[in-house]
C-alpha cells in the first residue's frame, strides 16, 4: 500500500513543479500585467486561518424592520446550513467549478488560464480558497500585487487552509466574506438589501443574480444594471445545469423569472441621518456599536419616515420647477456638488419625545451633514408662539388690540424698523388675528411691552438652549436655533406646558442578545401653565384654519385638529413650518447650506407648510381626535364685528368662540367672589 502512496506524492510533486512553471507563464503571458519576479516573502501572519470578519450592528425601526447598519463593513454572518443548497452551488459553479476536487489550487484552471492568455483572452485562475485568503488577510496577501511572490504565498496559504478546514467551512467563510457592492459584505447582507429577504429565503434565480456580482459588483449591480445582471444570472444558471447542480427544467423556470430587486435597497424606510445620530449617542454612552453585532431598536415609524422622505423630495422638486427659481437644481447637480436646495424634517411623539421620523438632508451619500440635528438657522416667525405665550402669562387675552402700524425701535444707537412680508399694515388688530396673519410689527410691540428677558425665559424653559439675543429682531426669529430643538420646544404646547427631550433609542441588545441599554422619556420642568399652553396652541390653530398655513388644512381631514406656525426670514433664505396634531409634533425647514434667497416671495406657508401637510396625508396614522380644554380655560362666544359678547341679536356669521385664561375673560363674565359671599343667604349661619 506504501508504493502507490509514494507514486501519488511524486506525482503531486511533479504537478506542483509544473504548476510553478505554468504560473510563471501565466504571469508573463500577453494580457497579464507584468512585474519583476521576487522571492516569496516570509508570512507575517497566518493567512490560512479563517477569522470572523467585521460584523454590522443592525439599526431597526420600532416595528423591528431594518432601517440601517453601523460598522466598518456591513455584514451579518450566517451558517452555511441555513442556506438552500443552490445558494453555495451557484457560487461554486461560476467561481470555482472544481472546488470540491482541488487542494486549494486548481492546476487545471491555471492551465486553462494560460491557454486563454496565450490566445489573447485574459482571465484568472484563483480558486474560492485563494480568493478567501486574499480577501480575509489583505495585509498578508495583497491581491492587487501581481508578482509571482504574492501568487505563491496565496497558493501556499490556500493549500494550508484546505488542510486545516473542511470544504464546508471554507465555503461558509467565503460566502460571508465577499463584497457585493454598495458596501454590502456577505450573502446575508446582499440578500437583504438587493432582494429584501434573508439569504435563507433566496430563490434559485436570486441566488444566481448574487453569484453574478463577485466578478464585478458595480458592473453587474442588479439595481443599476438589471439587464446586465440578468444576462450573467442566466449564464450562472446554465453553468449550474451543465455541472449537474440543477435540472434543465429548474434552469428554464429560473430563467423565466423576472429580476425584481427590493425597493429602497431592502429597507422599508431608509433613515441614514437617524442612524448617524444613534451611532454618536451610543458611542458617547460607551457602547462600541461600530465593532458590530448589536441590535438597536429605534423610535422610528417606518410609514412616517417614508411619508416624510417622499413629501420632502416632492416638495423640493416642486419648488425647483417654479418659474422664478434661479439656483442649481438637484436633478442637474454637478458631480460632487451639494450647492442645491436642501430640507430637513423632524417628527416627534409629544407624550414621549420619540422621534418618529428624521431627515437631515436631500442625499446622505453626497452630504451626510445632518441639518435636522446640527444646522443652526434662523427660525423666522416660527419663534413667535413663545412671545404670545408670554403675553398670555402676562394676562393679555387673545382679544387684546395691538396696532399693526409702522414702528421704529431704538436699540444700541440703532433704529430697528420691522416690516410685514406683504409690505402693508392692517391697523388695530387682535392678538389672535396678528398671530394667524404673522404680523411682524405686532410681535415686536409685544416683545418690547413684555421685555426681552421675560420672552427669552419662556423659550429657555421650553428647551431652546441656543443663544437668543435680547434685540428686537429676535422677536422675528433672528436668533438661530437647531431644527430639532425648535420642534421639541413645540411639545410644550402639545403637552399643555411640559416639554420633552427627543428620544431616539428604545433598546440595545449586545451580540449575545442581552438588553444593555435604553433611553427613558425625559420630561423637562413645566415651562408654563396648562391653560396658557392650551390657548397658545389654539391661537396656532388659527394659523392653519384661516392664516398663513391654510395649505395644511386643505390636506388633512377636518376631524383632525391641527395647529402650527409658519416662519420666513427677512431675506427669504429660510422657510419653516412647525405644527402639531394630537399624535405628532413636526417641523419642516427648507434652505441652502450657504444661506441665500430661495426665490422671490418664498414663504413658510407656501413652501414648508405643504410638505408638512403632504407628510401627514401620506402617513395614514392620523385618527379623529379632540383637544379638551384644561381647567382654567374659559370659553366665550363673541361677536366678530364688535368684539363684545354675542347675544340673541348677533347673526350666526358673526359669532365665534374665543378662549380666555380664567380671570382675563370679558368683565361681564367675571365673578366677584366677595360680592357673592356678602349676598349669600347662608352667610353667618
């Protein structure tokens, strides 16, 4: 029995010597990059060893669906046994048809490659094992190095790997290691992003489509180049049939299947800007999510995130299509340029602070700067509700008459003259009408009357931490804020006086599945009395019902109460709408990264408010509801023409309901408790 073994070893030795000679011919053959021959360098590691490659941490929506990944490489390794047999077979058929026969180096393949190169058709002869060695240990075996020394090191490592591991172990490591384009690594990540399903549920046709990618991920990308991918898919299926992995009937059935990739790269709602926020917050908490393996459940609502993304995209495209728009358009942008119109959206659940949708810009890949969280922009008139809340705290009822007339305010040796966006003045006007129509002179008069410090204090208690200058122009939003801070400050009105901080993370599980972190709801100290918050919110209902944001009302059913405030800076460079329903508080900002006028007459009511309305209309999560007044709110029916109490003679079209903080209602309705006590018959009993 020893002699045949000796003969086999001698034959193997001769084959190895022959392979070395063939290798020299392959490297120096026409069509192959030539390099100087060098002696094999001593290995500084163990390139034959199978190691666990970097993993991704999965970022999930509140319903458990995938919305993003964190990690140096987006990869989730899966066992070979979990895959249908045809998945690995597809890769073997196209990448290494003699995988189960060779010892890590395919001498037959090398000979064929030499022949093809001599005939002018360049191709390689690396086995799956050699590819794995180079991809898994690039620091030891650099596959971009075309020298014989590198090739010999790679072959030696491949043979050593084959001696130490089974074919199944090598194939499993290969399928979990290789790149599939777009930053996707491993069969599981590729299956989820290209086809929206785990690799265990891939069809034969889908498996063949993925097997087409290692040769050229960008070239055969099934999303960008579906026809090219389908042609190579069919070639893979043909190879599988000729090599006996599938029958002719299976090949025909798989070829007949259309190539259907998953929408939005397999994520029901992509949220890359939210993923960035989560990564930073968790790293600050000491959780090393970039090392991979974590499962992070966020507060995002996929349906609302999709609705926000679609509404913002459509809204910005619509602005760019206007005849008076004179800036670079997103569709015509120069490569590498981000000098186009941007936007941001934040939507929060007021009771908990849960961020249900967040968009920080138009294209995260081109511009990862998160405008929703990190941009500091002037809020314009969307700051005014804090002034009106301070006025209500100061016992000014909504019926207070304030002149909307020309105004000159002296401050620091300068004179500030606010003007209205329409260039007109309406004369004496109620506070309610002034907020609904966003009259700037009224806001500045209130700022001066109430005192800058007292207004700033209200905004501070609501959660705005950015500096607010005590200048008259701050009444019109000249002091910049972050969009997410402004939206969270508006939860003060939604929660009847108590603001909440944004919450992003519900739960984090470590690689072993153990829950290790969660964010709690963080309510701040009440910023104002519940009655004041309710009446201020009702003043903002007027903005939507009859004021500058009626576009919102047209898009949302009348059974859904909506309140909010538009905002536009003096030079039309920033436009806003921040609004609320019983379920949500949300804000929309539009502008350029380098501030400049968007277009003549640009305003929050015509540009930002419709995006808010479209988002909620598309969402489908709204339900009929009512806002119930808290204690301390007095409801009064008034005559719109006179401002007096309505009586039997007041016609219906002049009647309206006004709200008052108790003690500020019309004098005729106030109760003098001492006079009642004196007149009561039981006094003195």
